[in-house]
C-alpha cells in the first residue's frame, strides 16, 4: 500500500475512532 495521500485522511480516521470511543463511554 502507498503512503497516506495526506495527514487529513489519518486525522479523519483518528477522529472517527475517538467518536466511537466517546459513544462507548456513554
């Protein structure tokens, strides 16, 4: 696989994980 096209993609994935984690807390 090639490197991520931009850090934006990585940040998006991280934010999604954080959202799931927050839902888990609730």
